């Protein structure tokens, strides 16, 4: 998923709940290569704050 900070805040993060169980979550570059792990508890991921008008890409593997 690609996330965008369109808020006027300097930095904003997010917590995203997904259906199923998260097996793997990581930040990826534009070629979808892993760059760093994303914190998750099996049902939600917590995205680190990103700067104003910035994008971040997250790859998530989910099992039913």
C-alpha cells in the first residue's frame, strides 16, 4: 500500500487494521524491495511518522 501525508502537520503516522493475520510487513522502495520492517501485532500495522507531502510504501502479507 502507498500512504501519503497530505496534512499540514510536519509529520504524521498511522495505525492500520487489516482483515486476517499479518505474517510480514515492511517498508519497500518504488521497486518493492524491502528496506525496513514495519511494527505490527498480527492485526494492525503502525507506520512511523512521515513528513508533510511525503509518500511511504508498505508491503503486507496477510493470511486468512
